[in-house]
C-alpha cells in the first residue's frame, strides 16, 4: 500500500532508481485485516479477512505512480474465532457476502496524499457484491526497519455496508463497519522473516 513516505522509501530503496515503483508484498504473519460492527447495541464483534493477494508497487518520488490492487477471496477467507462454523456459513450465504455468486472483493487505490510523511490518506474503489464505491483510508506509517527491508502501517476507515448491498439486519446490527488494517510490508527481493 502506498503509504510509504519519501524518507521511508529512501531508507528502503537506497540502491533502486528513485523514479521506478518498487515491488512489495504483505508479510502475512504480521498482517491483520479486520472488520467490526456493533451487535444489538451491546457489543463490538469482528471478522478477519485471511485470504488475499495484492500488487504493491510503491514509488517514493511520485506517489501517484504507485499501484495498490488487492483481491480478497471470500470463500473460506473469513476468520471469526474458534467453533464458529455456523456464522461463517451465514457470512457466505445470500444474506451477506453471497460468495456463490460473488467469491471475491476487490480494492484498487486511485490516489494517495500525505503532508508530513508519517500520516496520510489512500482513496480507492472497493468492489463488493458487484457494487463499486469509493473508500478513503487514514494511513499511519508506524516504522521502518531498513536492514530487513520492512515497513509497518496502520490503515482505518468506516463504511456503510448497506451501500455495497450488505444491508442484512440493519439497524439491529450496525450499518457502520470499521475496517482496520495492521500490516508489515517487505521488499519482494528482501529476506525478512
């Protein structure tokens, strides 16, 4: 995800041509993509998305040249805790994600903005259940490990799920969904563990 700032890119790509986007990948052992909601006004519940593939080409000199394109496989791609097979089956049903017809969700970034090199926004298009709409994430660069070619980010946004055709049980189950991404990215050519 193109949240890397000029200073972070300089540290991570000192030997690369500054004008060329650099390929990164998710460190899956240190990435969590979480969506949460309020259930019956009583508690916050959540799911994690566990099966995803992304193209992450980051350009320090010209952020608009960066590419973030992530596809989520929703079939067998949810984690809701132990012993929740019935809930996962409901998530896959026509009430909710309808994965028989729409097995994936897709996010493509369209713009990146930062003023201080540590925080900024990434705006893009989210496609879910055949519906596409804009999403803006607030992004924080948590840190950079130059030696290992790693960078850590947190990104958050709030969406109204009904805008993507996921209106089941609103308002008993909140329409507002908080999406939180905590991730470490690594250079594809790196040897981080």
